[in-house]
């Protein structure tokens, strides 16, 4: 289980630093390192670039959702 399970858009994203410190003091500063683009699995994340499509033997423009990125990240 990674940081994605902590993300909640309706609550403003990741839990606050105070909460993370209560969970474990070793989490100090980790929130700042996890900033970036987040999305739910039902949203489009992007398209496969032509150069990567050629390298991977796939068609350019293939659309993928955040869910696909999450699966890739767990392998």
C-alpha cells in the first residue's frame, strides 16, 4: 500500500503534517515529498507518446487512466 491510499480530494488531498507525525514521527517531511499530480481511477491521465509507442510496439495516442498508472507503480 502506497501513499495513494491517503489521498482524498474532498479533504484537500493528503493528510496534514500533524496527523502524519501522530502516526509516526518518521513521517516528518514526507508530505512535502509526495506533492504532485493525483487523480482518481476514473479519470484520463494521458496518452502514449509516439516515441514510447514505437519503443513498446503499441499505437501512439493510446489513452490511459490513472488506474493504469497505479497498477504499473505496484509492479
